[in-house]
C-alpha cells in the first residue's frame, strides 16, 4: 500500500541507504505484525540512520534519510517522534538496542 508520508515521490539520493532502510522496515513490520504506520516508518528511518551514521545525534541520523528532503525537516520529524507520548520508544527500540550492543561488544 502506498501512502504519501510513507513513500515520498521525491528523488532517491543514493541506493545503499534506501536498500538498508527497506530491509530494516521489513524487519520492523515483520516483528510488530502491523501495517504501514508513520510511527514504524520513522523508527525504520532512525534505525537505518543510526547504522549508517554511526551516531545517535539526530542531525547525523537525518543525513541518511533516503529521500531528498531538507536536513532540518528530518531532524524535526525525529524530534516529534521522540516527544510523542503515544510512541513507546523502549518497546519499539529494545530489539535493535540489544542487537547493536551485542555487535558493538565485539569491536576493538
């Protein structure tokens, strides 16, 4: 199903970030067994940005949004998502945090 907020018609900047985003989004929807929602879509953007940007700073995550949007728009989207009381960040992010901790524990 295609929605304007979930799949912008903007030009894709780079294929690698887009492919990672699509993979992460598929994992999220598979885990939560839900249809396309802005909450899960933003989570997929944040997780893929964390992986590619190797930083937890919102502006560095927003750099990796695979759509042609302004950096400040991406940062504001993430800020609104984190501030939304309906979003249960701990429940949504726990699997990714655990996976990243396990992976980062092997780096020297």
